[in-house]
C-alpha cells in the first residue's frame, strides 16, 4: 500500500488526533506513577486540601433530594447567578447570568471556546511558557497555535509588543493566563490592555484564563474584562478547582459576549450535554457559602511561596522568578547537564523528586522545572533538599 493510499484510508478523526501533543509533562507524570518507593511529588497542580465540608454537605443533600438528572445545557440559573456575583465581587468583572455558561471544568470551557471562535486555518496566539492543553485546543479546531516566547530575563512577564506583533488577520484568539501556570506571574494590566487592543483591531478574542485569580499574594486581583478598553473581546474562564479544592468535581465556566456564550453552550450540548448536576449544586454552595476555607488555603500557599523563594535563593545554580499567584515556582536549572526533561527524569530516578519539565510548557521553558508548592512544608523542604543535593553534585 502506498503512502498516499494509507493517508487516504486514515479516518479524519484519527488524523486530527495524531496532531495532538502527548506532552513531556504527561510523560513525566506516567514515569512518576511507575516509580518504586515514595518520591516527593512536586509536580501535581492541585491543592493538597480537601473540599470544604459545607460543599460536601450541599452535594450530599442535592443527591439525596433527587438533583441527579440532566440540567439545562447552560447550567442551573442559581449557579450562573452565583458565578456572575463572584466575578463582580472578586474580579470586578460585570456580566449577566445569561452571559455565563457552566462547563465540566475550565478545560472544557477553553476547548469549546476555542472551537467557537477558531476556524480551520486560523491562528491561536499563545504566550509561553504556557499550559500545553492550549496547543491541543487549537489543533482540535483545525487552527495553528502560534507560540510567543516570553523573556526569562524579564521574569516571563507579558511582553505586549512581542505578542501584538504575532497578532494578524488570521488570528482568532489569544490566550492569556494570569496568574500564570507555570511561572506564577500576574501580568501587568497595561500590557494586558495593549494585547487586548491589538486583538480587537483584528477582530480576535482574548481568553482570560483566570482560574488562579483568587490565589494572588502581593496585590488584589482584577479580571481582564474589568479594565481593558474592549471587554467585548474578552472571554473570562474560571473554575472551582483551584479556589475551592474541587479539581475532581469538574466544574468551570466561561463568561463573555452573548454570541460566544451561546455557541459554547450549543457545542456543549453535543459533548457533555450538561455539567454534573451534583457538582453544580456543590459549586453553588462553594460560591455562596463561607469563604474562610479559601482564605485559609491561600494563607498556607503564601507561606509556602515565601519559603520556596527564600530556599531557592540559597541553592547555588538554581533560581526562580518570584511567584505572584497560583502555587507554582519555575526553577531555572539551565546550569544542570541536559535539557529540562533530562534533568526532571534524572531528578526522579536518582533523587526521588517529581517535577514538571519546563520544555513541556513551550520552547521558552527549556532549562526550567515547574514545582508545585501545593504540598506540605515538610515535603517541600525534603524536595528542595534533594534538588540542592543534585545541584551540588552537578556543579
């Protein structure tokens, strides 16, 4: 059989899947799962806290009261109202409940949002380092991801000029994640505004992935749609996962222009139909109930952030930008032998520490490792002890 006939016989869906990336981050997760012993797991991007009790109680009550059926595709009205209220209260973003669509996690909201705005042949601009699923969302839509590496010398802060230069007539969307995964940077508002202006000039949208918005440490957080000149071009994505330690409940949302919200809702009808009914009631309790668990979790993360920054500064040959939000530190290990994946693999196999290789977040992440401080201080200390041991051995 010739190559041409093989290609012709390949189902279109399978051909599309072939373009999706199985990232080096996922490979490292798999290696960690197969590793003997009990390595220090600094790679997992989720809170090490349990879902608050009042949220569990609400979910139990909803299930026992029969709230176990399909809901409307867009999400139950009380939850959409609560999301709109939360956006106004915590991010200064004003939307109506009808401008909110509830999805099975922020990842589904981003994936369907990309499908809603991008056509085959379009481009999706991604400042990097960035979470690799964004590339796959673009590929699923038949669009081309355009990577814009941010400068390590500038601490991976948003370079508005560089991003604006990458935006053109073929651009369907720009994805901005602030606070950033993997760097923890909170982007400068003026730089964000310039990027949104450039996108608006080309009829493109900006995804504001703000799932870590309430986990900022040095300044209060404002959502992009609250301060830019073109809020009608901003698609705000949020989630209960990080803020309320609800990663497994799979509950997120997209808020923004009505026509995009409607399109995402319609696409969701053909994928998950609706988010879990029980999870929606749990999210309603999280958003409208006591917020003390969020404050306690944030305070713990901030304490750990401070410890990580101070400790890394004392390790010869290792450094990191100061995280301003989220629960990640991006360690510069470029003085170590090999690339990011090689260093991460060696750190796992020889020292028993699991990290996420920086090149899995784009070319800009080469020479870096992402560690999560969503772990106990004792385990973080042990992990950094072992990283320091490796640094001494390899210098």
